């Protein structure tokens, strides 16, 4: 059983990376392969999935992502192939918050997660995820969003509660609209 692998990324594909360590290339399925750079060295936490028809490695940049992944795959009906896209499209704090608040709409926005599976995730994991999230809240992109929301009259404490649920790949204008919807709930 592997805990993590430290190596250089030699290849990036649509759903995996190849991490070279001691002249061995490990094909590792990751949530967002394009967050890695070819030639850079990374410490990748890995989960080994071994079954009669599959031997795969799933990788994570942080211990928190890895722990959340383990919780997600413990849910009945949610395997590794469904759990990985959840981590790719959502922030850790946003996912945990959605589970604890029973936010089915947030969970059903992920690929192949329907209403029934979202309810099962909430049933199995609500109040059971104790992950210390070390996400940086003051990156350049989120700083502009926070400044805009403060200018609109919201308190920083209110903003920090919803900032993790906002899709950072959107434009600033779309992020502000999404934040306002969440803040008005």
C-alpha cells in the first residue's frame, strides 16, 4: 500500500498524470490534471484501487483532498470514478459545507450525481467529516471577489462562509453573481 509518491510529472492527459519516480512512471488518476506542470516535482497522496478487473492509483495534491475522497467512496453507490470529479469541480470546504447543510442542489451539480445519490451522501456523511481545510482564502482571484462583496456591504465573516462554494473558473462577474445568490439564502 502506498501513502504518497514524490516524483516529476512526465505526462499530463485528460484525466491522469504520469509521475516518474526512480525511473518508473506511475499512471495516476487525478481530479484536475492540468493543475500539474510537466517537469515539476510533486508529492502526490495516492489511493490504490485493487479489484479483480482493475489496479489503479488515484492521486491528490493535499492530505485533505485524500481524506475527503476516502469519505466519499465510503458512501453506498459512490465509487472512485464518481468521487474524483466531485473533487475536480468543487472546493473541499464547499463540499463539506454542502453535506453538513444538506444542500442537495450543490451536490447534484457534480457529474453523474443525481438527487438519490446526493441524499445518500448527506445521509452517510453529515456530521462525520472532520477535515481541517487549509485552503488559501486570500489568493489574487478571491481577493478581488472579497473586495467587491465588501464594497456591496457584506461582512468578511459572511463572505468567508460562502467563498469556498464559488466556482473559481468563472469570470469575476459570474463569481459575484454566484456569491450574491448564496449570501441571499
